[in-house]
C-alpha cells in the first residue's frame, strides 16, 4: 500500500502476465525450480521475437497470425514462428523449460547453447548462471545470429557466434544444450564437457511409416561425464527442428531402427566407440553407441 495516498499499488500488467505464464510452464513441464520460474517471469519474450503481429502455430491448422501486436498473446505455451517459411520456430516454452532444467544450471556455470535462435532461451539460461557465469550462444542461421546478438547485447555474460555448432572447438564447459535434433553425439560436444558436465541432447531421425509416410521420431537424452565415462538417460520424447551440420546418414538410419524397436528408457551409458556388446547395445553409429 502506498503510505501517502493509502491506495493499494498494483504491479505492471506485463509483469503480472509473465509471472502467471512462468508458473504455467512449470506446471506443464512438471518442474519445481524457483530460479527457473523467476527467470521466465523476468525475461520479456516480445523483446526477442520482433514486433507483432506474430505467427503462432495452432495444431492441426498450422500458423495463425495474431489479430494484433499485444505482447500478452506471446505468454502462452505456444510455438511462435521466427522464420516461418523455413519452419523455424521459437520452441515451445514448457519443452525448453524442461531442457534447461535437465542441465541444472548454477551460478557461475559456463554454458554452450547450440541453436540459440533469436536468443530468448539463451537469456533464460543467462539469468540462471548470473553475472559470474558465461554463455556461448551458437546459431547456424545468419539472420537469427544477427538478431540474437542485438537481443542479447544487455547480457555481458553472453557471446553470440554465427556458425555450425557441430564443427567448432569449445572450451571446457559445465553444460551444453543442443537446441535442435541431432543424429549423433558429436565428439566436439563430448570433448568440451568438464568432469561432471551435462549434455542435453535431443536425438532425432526420419522414419518411414508402414503407410509410406515420412515422420520424425526423437528422444532427449541427458549425458553426464564422469571422468572418462559418460552416463546417459532418456528424459523425454522430442519433436524438434533438425540440427544443421550434423549429417551422418549411417547414424540416422541406426537411430530410426532403434526408435522403431523401442527400449530407449533402458539406456544407461554413452560409449565413444561402436564396439559394444550386441545384447547391451541400443543403438550404434560410426564411433559411438548408446547401451
């Protein structure tokens, strides 16, 4: 209450909406993480998606343009087109909240975010690691990398790089988020994990159904480095844009067969070799396997 005028002061509508949105995401993703919820409540999504109206996906009809440019329309658990003609979207917030939570970001962590888009979820990560942390945001699409660099300029802890995140050398990091569907765990990602580091990795493959249709199947795995060992656990299904630059037809074909047979929930280890026991192996590609 304002002591001078004796009137109850109300928070700004935008802040109120963001707090409700952040709580909705935690419930949808079944997460209890106060720091992550506060980050979603703080970062304005409209600041990263450009001026409205916006193209929002409404299944099963596809993109639908919002009737106006009211930012409140962005505070839903929806995909928003960032380059709609390429099918590129600002990912579903509850799904990205889950991915971020899997990495367990802490104050001072060094994080690599591959597939940063215009930077909205990079900003959420930056809020989690604080000023003492560092976030390297990598974006393959030049247009989006330029937008991300501008959008993230207020964050001194963030550096944006335009390029192929599967073909770069990175400094040792606590967390690597791959915000796209890969067909294999790239060696450059595994090499960059500190001991105790976490790789949040959606693996996806195009599969042909019995009816002859092409569909994409995927799963999110959490990879944790322990010395020279890599623990691996299935965490979620995944429907996500493919990771550009990770071309490996042999690995993708092997993944498609593995998804078809099931059993991903039994995976416990990632091996940096394809010489694993047939009875234990769930999937193997050139130089790697999950078992």
